[in-house]
């Protein structure tokens, strides 16, 4: 099943049924409470006006304000944004954050836009959604092809509209505008913590563990750096152009130095392999850190990793999850593995609200505590309820929200 929204709804339904909730709760939580579609006119550098389509999905705010990134990508769809907002709810539930899930997106290709065009689009998006977002309503953050500069423009535009400085409106900002130390590397650090826990469970030594990483963007590149520094052998990495492989371990510092701002590096080499071949390499840990639907029923049988840690959103289909679990492969699902980003976004929001800022060490220590707590909770549900790790994570993630809905009397 490759429709990410339908697949998400199916597991939400199974999780709520396992937890003993009725059809009314399933009906409420399987769709976002709010979905806004906007049209954003942008004056381009050549003097023409181009109209972009954007979205903001707010899954459920029973626990607290919604929270989630804004992606700029040519393949953004309404259904994808809805699914991503539900996943954000689950991440917040697993991490025990006072948030529901939100997500935004604009159909565009930043690679073909100038700096000024991107600024006008970023400000236009905020003007279009300003009525439903804010520090106590819905807090955006960076996502695919957006960064701290785009967050800075969005915060500035929101502050102009509201006529007061609003750093808590958005997270992933530059440090000088109220950003948190450790935010840029948070998703990767969270994945590293999950890899450590999974290797420990499987009694695989960290030193010289063979790591394969699909994707070399923000999460993938930092992950490669951290695993290399920890003494692991990162034997393969990939980007949209292809993959690089060396059984003895790649020269990660060299590759990081050569990659461009969109994570591309393999186009500089003649001897590359395909992404399909990369996924099927023999390794200790496979980390899909690119896009959804990479491991499906068509290639799950060929996966030779002992552990899969999902750094991307939705890289493994439900049928593939079942096949991998049946084969004894330990799969750490996306809603758990990639929760580091939203956890440190929460820390940033807390610091903005309190006006008191933490050291990077404090951020990393708090992140480690919350990621390990989330892992132990999910693994315990997996072990005691005899369900796969994805369903266990959904059960852990949806429980807090369902209880908040019940106490509020919505259902």
C-alpha cells in the first residue's frame, strides 16, 4: 500500500482498537481537524507573477497547540501533508510533548528559485496562513528544502503582522533570532541514539558496525558524520543521483566537504551504484533517510540489514514492515526514530517562552533522555502486546491524544 495517508489511517485504526477505543474515536483521529489550502502570488525576478499552492494541516489540538514543519517541494500534495501532520501527532505523543501534530507545504522547487523569490514566497505563505498559526495555536518549523533562513523570514513576517516580536511562533530559527543550540542536528542525533539502543539490543558492537545511509540531506549527512565519529563504518551513502559504496567504510569528512546545499555529492564520482542496490547491501544498520516508499513488498525480501532505523518519513510500506518483522529484522519506525527534530523544536519553544537559553550539552542530554524513554516505551509495548514495532509506536503515540480527547468530552 503506497498511499501514505491511507496506510497511516489503517495503523491508527489498529492502534486505537488495540487500546480499546471505539469507532467514534477512530473517526475523529483518522483525519486532521483543519486543512487549509492557500494560493500565494509571488512577484518573480523577471517581473512576472507566479501563483503557488500551499497547505497547512492541523491534525488535532486536544493535547495543545499543533506543531510541524513546512516543506518546499515540487511533489507536495494535500494527502501527503495530511499524513505528515498525523505522524507529527504520533511523534509528539511518543515523546510526551504538549503538542498535537501539524504540517505545511508549498508546491515549488527551491532549486530553481532565487534568494529573493524564496523570501517573497516564505513571507507570502505566512500571510496566507497567519489566521490559524501562532505560538499558542500552531508552531511551524523547517522540513524538506526549508532551512533556518526561511524560518527567519517567516518569523519576521509574522511579527510584522502581529506587531510584536514573536520568536515562539516558529522553531528552527538562527541562534541570533532565538533558535536553540542543537536544533539543526537534532533529527540526526535522535537517530544516532536509536541506532545505539538497537545495536545494544542485538548485541552488535558499535565499533566497526556497518552502516548504510540512503539520503545525504540534513539528517543523512549529519548522521553519517556522527556514526563515522563514533567509530562505525559508514559503507554506503546515496543522493538523488546514485549511491557510493566501500566495504571498508567511506571517507565521510571528504564527502561532507564536497556535498552541495541540497545534499548532492555522488554526481562527482564515476563509480556509483543505484539506490536500489544500496538498499540491498549486507550491513548491520540500514537507515532510509530520503523519501517515502523505498522499502516495499517488491524488495523487502532482498534486504540484508539486521536493523532498519527510519530517519525519513514513511520509507517502508505496511506490507514490507510485516515481511521484515517476520524475518526477524528489528525495525525502528519513523515516528520514533526521527522524533529528535520535534523534541528540540519543543525545547526551542520553551526557551523562547521563558526567555532563558540552554547550552548545547543541556539540549543533547535532555534529547537523549526523552529519546531513550520513548524507545523503551515502544519496545515494551512491542514485547508485551506481541505487535510489530510500527504498531507499537502508533499505540504509544496515539494514547495521550485519545485520552485528551476523552477528557475534553469531544468523544
